[in-house]
C-alpha cells in the first residue's frame, strides 16, 4: 500500500489528542468511524473509545488498556506510539486527511474487486455495474462531511425564496405545476425535493394520471424522466397521443383513423418528438440504478423538472435485506434523499392492499398502502386516485351474473359514461391540508381534466380524525 493512502503519524496524533483531551471525542466521532483508520490497532483503539463513551466511562490510558486487553486487542508498542505522538490543537485538518485517505483506500479496494468479479468470477455485466454503483454510493456517503448551516446563511436563503415568490404575483403555484388547476390550488404545486406517492387499485387510472401530468409538463417545455417498469415506452406514447389529440385510444391501437385524425396525429407526434421526455422502459430498477441514471440525466438536461416511477413495488431490492418490507423502506428513503439532492419532485406510483375491497366504502386511506409504514413516513404528499363508477360497474356485473346462475332476468341500471367523476384524495400533505379534489376522467382518451372549481375541494387538517363512513372526509 502506497504512503499516499495512509499516514500513521496523523492517526496517532488524533488518537493522542483524544486521550489528552477526551472532550473532543464527540467532535472527532461525528466525522470519523473506526474503519477510517488504517492501522488495525488504531481501529481497535477508536472503537474502545466509542464503547467507553457509551458506558459513560473516562477515555484514559488505564480504561483503554483494560478494555482492549479484555478482548485480546491491546498492543503495548502501539499504545506507546500513540501516547508519544506530538500534541495537536486543531484537529480539523487532520480529520479531513484521515477521511480522504480512507476514501482513497476504499476506491482502491473497489478497483481490485471490480477486476476480480469481472475477470476471475466472470459475473454478468449488469451485476457488476450494480455492485459498482452500490459500493460507490457507500463510499460517497462515508466521505460526506456536512456541518450545521448557520442562521445567517439560512436567513439569506429564505429571503431569496420569498423574493422569488413575490415575483410570481398572486399565483398560488410555488412548486412544480401538477397540471391540474384544482390540485395546484390545494398543494401549491409539488415542491423541490418532494417525494410524491400516487396510489390506487387496478383500473382506477394509476398510470393515466401521471402520464397526463408528464404531458402537461413537456408542453410547458419542462423535462420529464419516466421510469416505466411495467409498460413499454411505445404504449406510454400511445396514451399520451390519445390524451393530446382527443383521438380514442382504441382507434390509435388498431390504426383506424380518418384523414383529419391522421393529420392531427402527425402534428402531435411531431410536436412531442421535440419535447424533453426521457423514458427508461428496461423493466428493471434498483434505487442505485435510478439514482445513477437520474443524476446523469439531470446533469445533461437541467430542465428536467420531475421524475416519475411506475411503480414503486416493481423496483428491486439490493438483496441481503430482511424481507420485502425492509427493501421497500430502503427504496422509499432512497427516493426521498434523491429528490432532495436533485432539488426536484419525484413521483412514485404505489399499489394499495386488496383489503379495501372488502369495505363498504372503498375510498382509500393511508393504511391501505402496501408496506405503508416506510412509504407513509418518507412521502411529503400522498394522493389516492378513486373513481366510484369502477366499483358501481363491478357490483352491477356481480348482480347480473348471480341472476343468470339463478335463471332470472336482470336489467342493470348502470350506464357506462364516457366522462366519469374522479376523486384525488390527498391523504397526506406535509405542508398543507388533506381532503379531496374533484376531476373528470375521459375514458376514451385515458385523460383526466379539471372538474368545475365550485365545491371541488373539501378540506380537513391533520389535527382532525378522518371519517369516511359517508363517502366524505370530515373532521370529527
């Protein structure tokens, strides 16, 4: 190992400084871990200091000697070298040097591991790239050293934000436009760094809603990154074109178009082809995969204003975790951290548990989220998509089937509508009210549009309890 990867003298100086002034240990421990030291005895000595601190015992030569002797890790010469090191008064530079050399050693070890898994183990390329992404992220996290932000810097930053908002005039939209007036009114848009969860049962238009949001974003000349884990990019584009042109989706699927529709489709296709829409439809994604691709895309295209993941439960874990719930926890936390890092909202679609189907009132609530604990904790906004006609139609079909099996006639009172009422239930909003926003769903075009603003929102604040027994949300 070359000398630029370690410096035992600096390590001894820091450890000696702690022994002579134990009060600085907390400062050092906030920036260094035992594995950041190169010499094994130095690692053991630092770990012993941590244990003595946790046990509320003094960090001195006698207690350190006793602690290390008890586990067979004491080195007389090593201790003498530490105690005889020159005392230092300013440890900051020394800590930075130890951390930097630790990161270099980790990178060197990673280079060796890459060679081994590539040449000797002959692992598939995708596994190697995932391993490298994971290890690099761990090294990056270990090398991060951010201190408290001071009051002056925070205050000035906040003033800049207030001035930005003032320049918007009376607009209540201060975040990324959701694409829907009624939803903007109650959320003020999706904020920078927000993790937004949109959840629904099958057939409710989970995917259609975010495609509408994406379409409206690119029409504003903003960029959108879309991770599609279930549907190929061509199908997503087909739905977007239907929503944009008002040509029925089924007609587009079979190419049954009139001359004027062909012209309309051609113009819409030409327009969308010039927009900044980026789709990853590989069908596979881990949090490291998403993080790597999104960082690169954002650096090349700063105009990217939102990322969409369809959907969260189809993302793969990194393995080694105790169960799927822990994997989902890591994924949701990773998405939240990535949203903050890139200063943009990340929208992730999520599944709901089947258990809500057994309730009389099937409007979703937070407890219906699959692996709800971690998702609910990390999300800034949770939206549920609900269309009552889906359940009314299903109920009528059940009655019809039952009548047929009994040899009876049944005349259904349910009438299919091309335009159905839809509800966006705001189940959680960290910086605003919860409640329901009314939209309309145009089935032929898989398109959501704003409903009449009058009576479109029923507010409840998080201090209240939710009572959905009557199909409404009220404070109790």
